[in-house]
């Protein structure tokens, strides 16, 4: 009985492939090319896997539903939201225990600037736009879940929320400076 021949993996000369071969069964990943952190020469690239399982913005970008400017604007919004949010902190067991509460940390300049940008975004996008962007980028909801939260079901509503979200990302890209006004706009909604 003849033995099956094994094919040798092809390795690109331009980018090193350091992707994991054994992924969990429920993994949802997309290949991206990034700067090599271990490179000897500046500008060398590697192919890495980005998890898109709980990342709606990464999923839209990897499936080419949004462009690079919209993607970077969405990440900038997420970054501003994380800076501005003053969530709970983990308990540090190395610090000495003291009865009573600790004094509040003062608001940093980065937090203040992030809040000012978010306030401007709220004025620019409107109440519905900022809620839609928050639900998708911060809460990680899909367009179907966004519609369900509003009691609106069906493909037409999913399409509407997807178009509205893209319009909001276009506006974010303009505000954050990742796009210019000469960029082609989507067809107006009817």
C-alpha cells in the first residue's frame, strides 16, 4: 500500500508566519499583517491571527465591510471610552490594609480630554447615533441584538442599523482625523 505524501508548508519570503496551528473549536480568527516586534530591520512584517469572536469592529474590518479609516476611528472611540470610564479596580494584596475608603484619584488630563472628545462626538452623532456606536463598540452587540433591544426585528432593520452604524463610523473618522471631507459618502437613507 503506497504511503501518502506530505506536502511541505509554503513560507512567504516577505512575512514570517507565526500563526498558531492548534486553535480551539470555537475560535473565530482573521489573519492580519503587523509590524514584527522581534525584527532586526525596521518595517519587517509578520502574519498574526486576530480574534474576532467578541470584536464586532474587528469582524467588520476583516470581512471588508468597513475601511481602514472607519476601523481606526472605531478603535479611537473605544480608547477614549476606556480612558474616560472610571470603572472598578482590582484589589491589590501587596498594599497595606487600611480601614475606611481610600481617597478618590484625581481626574487626569488624558481623562479630561477623552471626556471632552466624547461630548463632542455626542453632539455630532446625535442621541441615537452615540447610543448605536456605544452598543456596538463598547457593549459588543450585533445589529440583530441592537434591533431586538429596540423591539425591531427583521432584515430591513438590521440593514438600517448597519448603514446607520457605517454613517456614524464615517463621522467618527472625520472627527478623529482619519478621513477627509472629500471621501465619498453613502447613499442617503429613504
